[in-house]
């Protein structure tokens, strides 16, 4: 009977295995996975949630396994200091895990969007400051956008687009703003086949929206300006990697029929001052569709 009882005790995880192999070893593996995900930042919210849920499940599984092994180990040996040390190790691993979670969240799309919004609010004097405004013409043929291209711009634009099917032209008066918001606006403009027109100025990431127009025009005396790439959005979107984003926008401009030599100059990373080409140069480069 004693042999049978001994065999029953020994079934299940050993103390050493639960502490070092499926405990510390598996936690190192999970930590490595989270470090790798951090290199893919900014993470989309579903990816972040799935990663954290998986890591949490793994940690609880490790803890339950260690607890079962600890009970068996104490019953067999009567020693408790090794068990205490094991739980302390799990505490340290839990702290490290929570730290990784925070760092991963901090580099996620959600956190970066909130930081950008907070920075934008601070830059413009708080949440009560109107970042942009939109004015529909009396004939409902054109919509004027004035202000900063920022997160949430598209949420305000799309309902207007949907309510005004006769809309033909998006009039732009903006010095730029959020890179991702500008790309979203550009895609919407292209999808709806709208024309774009600059009344006074369109600079930096606003030019992405302008280039999306089917017909692209500007008033006499208006200015289409190109800063050094990233100048208008890097302060608000510090996580953006220029070497990854610049080729995307370069290819986008090429796809809109703009001359490659013009694009190379527009994306010159060494330029310090604003470059505002003349109307003839813009037309010859394919930026304007009418001289």
C-alpha cells in the first residue's frame, strides 16, 4: 500500500519542473514573444488584447501548476523555504510581466492616438479649441475644410459626404497635421472621385489629401507647401518611423501621376525651409491638373 501511495504522490509536475521549466523557462519564452511584438509597434487593439490575454492565461496556468507541485513537495519533504523562494520568483515574474504589458500598451495604436490627441490639444490650447471646421457652399457642390488634419476628421467628413451626394469638390485650407488622418482623408476623396482645390494654403500632410483629387486646382496666389517630411507630425506621432512611412507616401504620389523628380525634391529630408513651387512647376509635375 505504501508503494501505491508513493506512486500517487509522484504523479503530476515535479517541484523543479514546475518552478524552472514551465515556470521561469516558459515565462522567459512569453517575455521574448512580447518583446518581439513590441518591435511591430504600433499594435492594433485586437492584436494587443489577444497577446495580453494569452500571456495572462499562460501565467495563471504556470501558477496553478507550481502550486500543485509545491503542495506535493511539502508533503514529501516538509521543506518550505524552497517553496517560499519559488513564490517570490513568481512575484518578480508577475511584476516584470505587468511592466511589459504597460510598455506594449504604451506603444499601441490606441495609446499613440491618445497621446497625439493630447499633444494636439495642448498645442492648440486645450480641448475647447476648434481644430478644424467645414463649410458647405450654398449650391452644395463644394465643402471647405479649414484647420488641422487630426484624428477624428474623417468621422466628421464622412457623414457630410453621405448627406450631400451632389458634392464635387473638397476645398482645402490647412497647414497639415496627423499623417494617418491625412491618408484616411485621401482614400475617402479618391473613393468618391472628388476634386480638390486650395483656396489659400495646403501644406505638409495636407498635400496627401490634395493629391487624391480627380481634378486638382488652386486659387491665384494660393500656396501648396512642402516641409521637410515629417516636420508637421513627428512631434505628435513620435513613434512614426520616417524610413518606413516615407516610401509609402512617395509611392502614393507616383500613383497619382506626379513626376518622380518633383517627388524626390518634395521628400528631401535635408530641406530646412518650406518649399512652395510655382503654379507652372506644379502643373508640369502633374500636381495640378489645370495650369
